[in-house]
C-alpha cells in the first residue's frame, strides 16, 4: 500500500537569516573591504565582527551569537601559510572543531557554522562565501535554539521586572 | 593630546554595507543601523590604551664569521653601529676561505676573506673566535647574549641579532665508494687540491652532481651552488688538458654571468651527461670506472676515470637545532631557518630583532648571500636608528585572580610571550611579556578559566557588539 504522506515543510522563502561573521584583521576583514571597493554584491544578512586573529574566536563567542539569535556563524581567517600570526589560522581551525562539537551538543546543525580562509586579495572569494553561506543558512531555516533562547531571555527579563 | 586613539571605532558602512548592497537600499539601511548600534556598544566598553616605549641598545651581534656575516658586519660598521661577530671556529672565513677561486671573478677565496676581515677590523669591528653561544634572553632592542669563549664566560647587551651561521656540506659517508677509494673526493676536497696544485697524473675526471640534494639523501631541495661550482672547477681542469665529464640531473646555472661560464665550459669540451639513478663505481684499490644509467639513452654509460668528484649539497649546520631553540627561530621542513615571510619578510624571522642571511636560511651561492647580508644590514639599521621602539598596546593581559597557572596559554603562544611564574610560594600564574606579545589573542581562546583577555578586543567588548546586534 502506498501511503501518501503530506509533509509540511516550512517555507523559508521569506526568511532572512542573521549571520555573524568573525573576520580577522589582516586577511578576511580587508577582503570584505575589497569586496566593497570592487562593488561585489552579496546578501545583506552578514554582520562582520572584527577580531585581530581567527585564533582569538573562542567557542564562547560563537555559541553566544547563537544564543542571542544568530542563524549562522562564519569564522574567516588567513590561509595557513600566510597567517599574520604564523600559527593563528591553524589554531582557529583547532578551536573550530571544538566549537562544532559543542554546537552539535546543544542541537545546532553543523552546517550553521563555517570556517573559511580568505586572504586580503580574495575579495571575490569573500563575496562568494558570504552569498553561498547565506543561501545555505536560508535553506536550513531559523536556528532551532533561537526560540528557546529568546523565551529564556524574556523569562529572565520578566523576572527582573 | 586629544582623544585616546583606542577609544575609537569604525562602523564600516561604506565598504561592508552600502557598496556591497547597492541594489537593496532598504535592507542596506537596516543593516547600517545595526552596524552603528554594534559599534556604539563596542565603544562604550573600550578603555584607553597607551603606547609603551622601550629603549634601544645600538649594538649588533652577528652569529657566524663567514663571508655573509663579514659583509653584513662591514655594512653595519659603515653606518656607525658597534658590531661583534661570534665565530665558533678559531678563525673567521667559513666555507669560502677554503675555495681555490670564486666565480665569476676567479679570485681565491682566502684573498676575498682576508680583505673582508681586514676591513672589518679596520672599522673597529670585533671578531670573537672559538666562541660558543650559551644563552640569549630578552627581546627586540634589548637582547642579552651569553658566551663561552675558550672556557671563560662573556656577556653583553645588543639591540639586534643577525643569524649568519651558514650551512655545512653533505657528508657522503660510504656512498659512491667515498672513503674506500682514495680517488673519490668531494668538491671541497678538490678545491683544496687545486689550491695546493695537487692534481697529477689525471687524465679523466668525472663530476657527480646532486649528491645530497634534490630528493637524494640530505637536502630535499636544490643546493643551488654545486652546478656552477662544478663548471668553474671543470674549466680549471679542462684548461690543463684533462677530460671532464659532468654527470648531472639537469644543469642549473642561474647566477649572473654563470651562463657565460657554462658556455665556455662547453666550448672547451667539458661533457655534460644527464644521468638517472645511482652511479656505480668499480675498481680495485682505486676507482677505475663509473657506470650510470643515462637519462637520454636507453643504455648505461661507462666512463674510465682517474678522479671522481662528488658535488655535495648543502645541509643545515649541525648546531642549527640548538640555535633555533636558543633564538626561538623556527626551522622549515628542510630544517633550515625559516624566514618571517618568503616575500614580505625574506630576511626577518618571527622573532622581532632577529634577522637571517646566507646559507642558514637556504642554500645559496656567494652573490646571493652577499645581497642578503646587505639587505639585513639595512633592516637592522632601520630598526636601531630609532631612539626608542614603541610597542603597540594591543596585547594579552592576565587577571591573576582567575589564573590557575595551567600553562595552556603559554603552550599555544608560538611567540613565547607567555611564561608561567611562581608568584608566591606554590601559586603559579601566567605572565605576558608585552614586548614579545603580538596581540593575536590566540591564548584567550585557549584559556579554560577566562583569566586572560586581549586588550581592545576583550570578550566583554565583543559580547557587547553581539548583544547590540540581536538586542
């Protein structure tokens, strides 16, 4: 017997995800500037937070962003071989693995986290990564912990008031 | 004085918003508002920071008294700096001292070295021979060097350190009949024989190139000097009527004037024969014949020989590991010292105030080493001609209340800027050396207790930005 199962897949067509991008001061942040200079267009969903080095991004920052309501987090660093701090980009990759595990534990799909390497000369890559990542997160829909986090926050607020 | 520059932030609306979202003005405006909110939240958390100035010692120490170190030293003396050269052997000169001649001028190596040593001493430079480095501490502008000179200790302060420790030649061991046959010698031994005019009853000489270079044992890369040196030696031998064959794996003559030298060798009748695999050397008591698989023909070629010269590659000096640990200068996969960046910092190291030149970085010929020596001299001069060195205030800072002295921060910091000290008896805390800290903040991400933070990019400041964004 063939059972037709009607799936009500939520439509994310009009969903505008909020994405935080941690960009390092030496490569990916200037790459984002370069995208501007070249007028490369990408979706408006990305908000850049500048850090000196990708290795400075703690799992805490990424999880905090999700807790506050981010739908995706991008960490962009230098390429390994020309990291301004020699070992920072490598450290960022190590820390990212830990972050991914922690995120998974609290129910965040690993596709919502992205680590990429964008040199200061790769403005085109920045625009491409920004576009593709936004579309990926848009497909995933709102972050599963957003609702919980917002409710909790509201409860705390009410408690205080 | 105006506003402290570290109380300032930019909401990057032009490059990262309006220019990249030109077709979505409404959404771009919303984004711009949020960027401003984030920036304001960040600024509220900022604290003023102040540049630190440290005094600079104007003296320079050069490790190694080879041709590179001497050249660099003279360049610095000419600029008025006090220069000391530390040489582990009992005389300066290095490998070049023993060369019968150097291309393209064909002057004897000893003559060139003597001239440099004379000029260096005339300009009041000091060469400390038979000296061993015991310890180096400190940071840019303020290094403390400790030496052992013939059993007695010597200490002094310097502002910059130049590593010109050179390399050493590959030791073929027992390969190619070396050591077994008296007429199988290295190119350096040939140089000594040419100098001593000790080449008699020789009718056929065969050079074997790439011994200990390019994937052979020893140096994985090209040693860069051996083809040209072999051609120079071949010309000398050929001019005395000796048959010369150079067994090569591709001739690399790239230095200025070297192509002319190569052509001259060919005109004189030096044979260049590409080979593959390991040459086989046979004979009784002495090498009489060398057989190699040809790279061009499907055949083996046998050549009768009176003398076989192994053109040995350059490998990192024996003490390079020890020096790398003392100076905290990393070594590359080939075990030569590693520059800060192959293009943007070719003679600098990751340790500020420590520079590299010559063959300790990678094998090169004399001309290239000299260029590097002069480049280092101008880098050092630019650094030390300042009265004071200013240190950027973006560094890590430890809150000792939360620090448990576990040392994770010190482990991840490859600038060696963090040390675990015993603050009180039994109480260990991390301590940041602000002169060595480059302000990446990698240590912050490694700290399990949140005791360490990066100034100007503090966790609270970044959290404030995120809260403003989603607030």
